[in-house]
């Protein structure tokens, strides 16, 4: 089963998994979402307010429906020179769980997974500190968020992440009822 999109009736831009079940979901799908989830500490780093210093670089760049991400320009946070192999990459057109596979130049990197579209001027975030990342487990049906706790994911629930890597859990019933604001494709 492949990743889906989730959003409100106005927009469907979140990568998500649906129908929480070992039968319906592959380990690769779960791993893709789990690797894209970030903690509060990493989101604070993106905003530049982390007490431990900047652990993220917010940039703009161009995606190309392949593994090349280029024309990177620093928007805030750490400079481009701090981007390293293994950094988590977040942003529109970027598949959850994508990492920097190789540094090509001072303004270009190779992604571990191809971008989903070709677009210029996309906001892209590079995050260091994957050891702090929460996870998602197919075995016990739980979503772990450091410093926040554990959420039990039930059959038909949808687990999504936004473009910053923040997890979203939506009840399957909330999506399924007539008139719901949620859109699932």
C-alpha cells in the first residue's frame, strides 16, 4: 500500500498512512512516515529558538522529480555550509523520510528519495539530530512523540505529517462521516 494524501476540503497536501493494520500497510510505508516525524526540540531548532543552538537550516530550492535538489539559498537558521550527509530533508515535493545522500556542490544536494514534482522556490528544511526523532511502530500500533507521550493508533485511523515533520493523528471515523472537513485520497 502506498502513501496517500490527507488534508481539509480546501487542500490535500499531507503525506499519510491509512487503515492502521499489518495486513494493509507495508513496513516501508510505516518507515517512511516514521522517519519524517520530528520532535518539538527539532521544530524549535528550525525556528531558531533551540537552547542547544541551531540544528536546522531553512532554505529555498528547486526540486526536479528526481534526487537532485539545487539552487539552495539560506532563508534562516544554519548556513548552507552546515548541511551534511544524513540530514533529514523536509518540504513540499519531498517524500517523508528523505535524507541528504550526497553533497553535490555548495548549493546542491542529492536526496535519498526522488522528489515528487519539479518546482522552483520551494521552502526546504534540513534537520540534524535524527537520534531525537520519534517513531511509529507497526507492531504495537503506537505513535511515540518525545516529551509528549504515546498515542494509540486504531484500525482506520490516519497518521500524517505536515511539511515540518509534525505528526497528525486523525480518527478514521472523523474522516469517514458525511460532511467531514477532512479529505483523504
